[in-house]
């Protein structure tokens, strides 16, 4: 009996990035009005590169990653903009076409590994089902492939562990299984939504190293979503900083760490725990809360919490502007490290603006 | 399951059985009437004395109970009162009918309720969900003693699609098709009450399951809705249904009594009613105990099913 493959093959377009997201908007219609979770996000990603999406909790990272993939349930969702993946327009793809891509060409690793695995299905089956469905492998081939996947994500005694149920594994091991399931069919793009939140520091570093290794071995493009800038140091090529559903800064990782322009990025950098710091170092937290995406402020969305805030910020929304460094973009009227920015901060400190007082 | 758990479980069952038989015997022996009088009918006092001695009627409660229990465990179950014959013979003829009725009715209920519940859960509060929920809700207000006669009237008399009451029924081993053909309407009578219960519970659990992260992950794997529903969502959604299914066995017995009456099937329910009307106390006692034991067994089976369905329970039991 010959089985049918369920894969939508894609062609890379010449000279174009693998993934291009253009002005993507994702709104939810709720009883409390329209929630603008993702509000005009654009970026692109080359084959084999890693992009980090960073922002506080609630800034729309999860919605963005699911929206890129087309994974949001259709009810109450308004999705605009364009997502191109290879030669496929994901925003116009049929459900059938999407299914041929999901798990086969685009995969996702979720935030909570323990709840992302089906508690009543053996670990091995959760890997082999994609192999059998997408790649039409025989039972035996799928089993052998799953064992070697288990081995490559660092699960000891893979033959034996295939038979285990998720609750028999630790959180870190569960995340390895989720990763094995995600890469099983050899996707070109892997989205990881806070893959290490909830894992302890050592395990979390191991998981990130594993993702990095797999990415290089398999020449995948990876989008790694996190609320912790410390996580992405040295592991991603580019960083996007998100605030209230928008991109507020975008830059190659080294540029961003050296030369952040957006006050929000600066605040995030200060709040990032460094592995080198002794664990009792007090973390700088950003005062205040992100705005309610159902009721966004006028002007810059960060203005109410910004140490640099000026009257203009509360009136006009700053567009994404190009900085001097290549591929560095930011959205701010009074950028950090520029004469206007320095003046704005000094004025605010002199005037005793609360948001400016914590900044040294 | 570890040895300790098994031992505890067995002890529990023994205690329950003792209590069940004790309570049954106690209450039925308090019923008005005298078994010996029923057996002897118009026969004289000599007969009364002889039968009374056989039934230990002149003994105190506990020896009488132990004597009765002895009959129960020897498998002869003693003699029925009217007519006098071994109760075991009666049971042998009637229990397969009731067992089949209960199983068949539950299969019908599951086959109808599961797809309804699944489809409703996939699109909750949409037209199909509202209609199926309303329809099953309507059946909740239709007790078996109404459904049974209605089904019999419409489908054996008005539209003679099914054999009428009292048709000869070969055992399922001999002629399964004919057997199921006769059993269908009585089983449906009992099933109607279960469909609504199963549909609603499964729908609610299924809606909750479909919100789980592992369902999002299954979708992200590109699996079809069909696979996600059957391979990932169904099993974790069945806990409530199973628990309630176990408790429901009582109402199934009531359903069986009515179904057997309406369609003239000589199952346990039919025999129970007959024994009650004849004041045949020994038969009533035995059938009552059998129902209670069926209830215990059913819940034991369900406990076991939990461990099959949910590996986490399996581990909780062993540690
Ligand atoms: N299904 C939904 N309906 C309404 N609002 C939603 C829904 N999903 C997410 N949101 C809102 O969108 C915002 C962004 O959420 P999310 O993407 O989960 O943030 P993050 O992943 O960055 O923590 C939040 O304010 C959240 O309340
Ligand atoms: Mg999130």
C-alpha cells in the first residue's frame, strides 16, 4: 500500500528572503471592543538566520508568531497585511495548503512544553505521527527516524523513552521532545515562542544551545520569541523589539546591544539578567504597565512610561526611522544617545518627571 | 497497579458485597408476606412448616442470612417461590437478554452522542450545536415509559419495520442479525435517555480539551481536524462521561425493566417485576443482589478504564 505525502513543497524565490512579513495586523473583536494585538509589523528573514522577537509580556509576541503562521482560529480575528513564505502567500493560502506547510515546512515550539504534549499519547507517537502523515513513512521508518531525532535532541536511551508518556519526563526533556516533533519533517522555518520560560537557567541555556545547533545543522530559519533580551545575546542575528503590538526597534543583535535608540529597548536591556551577574543582583524593572491593546494611547505607545517623553510624543506616533548603522531601524522622536534624547532626559529629570527619576 | 492497591481494592469489594447482601436481605425480609405461604398457596399447615424449615424462617435473622448467603455463593441461588424452581435456571435464561440490552443501548447512545458532541464542540454555539443540544435536551424530558410505547406503536404497528412485541428471538450467537433486529427498538428505548447525557458531557469536556495547548500543537503539526479530534481530543475528553456512565447504570436497569416490559422480553427486569407481583421474595432478593453486583462491577471496570485512558492515573496508582 503506498501512502500519500502531505507536504506543500515550496520554492525559494531568488534574491528574496525566505520569509517576508509586510504590515501585518492582527486584531481581535471582543466584547470590550477591538483588541489591536499586532498592529502593522514588518520584517523579513533570510534562510539559515535567526531572528529574536523581544518584548514584555502582553506586547503581542505570541499573537504575532501565530499570525505569521496562520494558526489563529478564524473566529473574531481580523488579519491584514501580507506574509510571504518562499513562493507561498500565507495570508491567502487555503486551509489545505496551510496544513501541508505546518509541521512540514514551518514548525512551532510552544511556551509550555508540559502542556503542549498530549498527556495520553506516548512520546514516540507524538513524533512519528507527523512523519507518517506528512512524509508517508512506514511505521518502521518513522520509528527509526524518531529514535534518531530523540538522540539528536539529547534524550538518553531513546528506544526506551519512545514508550514513555509526557508526565514521565522533566520540563526540559519535554521541551526537547517538542523540539524533536517540530523539526521532525525538516522544516525550513522554526518559530519558538518563549521556549525556555519556566525552565531553570541551566536547562534553558541547554535548550537554546540545542536550538542553535539544530538551526546550523539543518540550515533552518529560526524566529525565537522571548521577553528576556539576555536570552538572545550571541544566539540571534537580528532582534526585533515589540511594544504594544508594534515594532519599535529592529537591528542586528550586536548593533542593538551597543547602540539601542529606543528608550524602551534601553529599559529592556537594563532589565535583562546576565548569566555573568551574581544571582542576587537586583534587576531593573520597567515601571508601569504596557497599555491595554483595546485602548491604546495617542502618539507613541510607550510615552506614558518613557523617561524621555516630550509633548510631541503624546501627540504624534513616531514612524520607524533608519539609524546610521546598516539595517538598524527605530521609532522614537528623542532617541537614546542623540543630543535631542540627552536633552529630553535631562529636562525630565530636572522637572522631576517620575519615569525619568529611576534612570541613572 | 501495585500489589497493595490490588489487595485494598479486593477488600473494598468484599466489604461492599457483604453490605449489599446484608441490606438487601434485611429490607426484603421485612416486606409483608411469608414466602412459605406463597409457595404453599392453599396447601395446609404441614406444607407451611416444611417450607418454613427449608427457608430457615423460624431462625433468627443472622443464621437465616447466612443460609441465604450460602445458597447465593453455591451458585444455586435457592428456589423461587412461585412456581418452585431453581432460581439459577431462571437467571440463566434471562440475564443474557438484559446484558445485551444494556450493552446494545449504550453502543447506540455512544454512536449517536459522540459525533454530535464532537461536531458541536468544534463549532460551539453555532447552528448545529444549538440544534443538537436542543434535540437531545428534548429527549431528556422523554422517559423510557413514554419512548418505549411510542417506538413500539410507530415502528411495529403504524410502520411495521420492526418485529412486534413477543417475537421469537434467537440468541445472538445463533442468528445475530435476527437477534439485533428484535433487540433494536428495546435498546433504542433505553439509549434515548443516555444520548443527551453523553452528548452534553462530552461536548463540554471536548470544548475544554480543544482549548488545550496540545491541540494547538497538533494543529501546528498540520494534522487534519479529523485526526486531531479522534487521535488527540477524544480520549482526554472522556473522563466525565465515563464517571457518569458508571453512576448511570442504575437508571439503565430501570430502563431495562421498562424496555423489557414494553417489548415483552423476558430479561431480568421482566422477571423482577413478575416476582414482585407474585410476592416471590427469594427471586426478588437474588435479582436485587445481581443488580447491585453489576453496579459494583461496572464501577470497577470504569476504574480500570481510567488507567487505560489516562497514563497519569496509572502512575498515581502505582506510587
Ligand atoms: N484571543 C484573543 N482575544 C482577545 N485578545 C487577545 C487574544 N489573544 C491575545 N490577546 C491579547 O493580545 C495581547 C497580546 O498577547 P500575546 O501575544 O499573548 O502577548 P505576549 O505573547 O507578548 O505576552 C494581550 O493584551 C492579549 O490580552
Ligand atoms: Mg506569549
